């Protein structure tokens, strides 16, 4: 019988705030390397990052459109 993978949502991962080299504050998802669900944790963090980047790009494009 196949084992079911545990679904990990980005909101399940802890978030850490760090300061980037340019001084801006960046939020990062934290993944534990010894986690039993490491693969799912990495996928959830990746999806979260892609969603955030796309959201920021849409917001930036909307601000640059001429009126």
C-alpha cells in the first residue's frame, strides 16, 4: 500500500525576518534540514516565494501603467 505524503502549506512553515545587504528587511520561510517532510517543506517554501515575487511584479506593473 502506498504511503500518502503529508501536505505542507507555506503557512505551516515559520517565517524569519532578516536584513538584506542593502538594508531592506526580507521575510524568509524557514525549513528544518532534519524534517521528515523536507521535500514537501522545500516545495511549500518555493511556492510561497514564487507567489510573493509574482504578486510584487503585478503590483509594480500596475504602478507603472500610464493613466
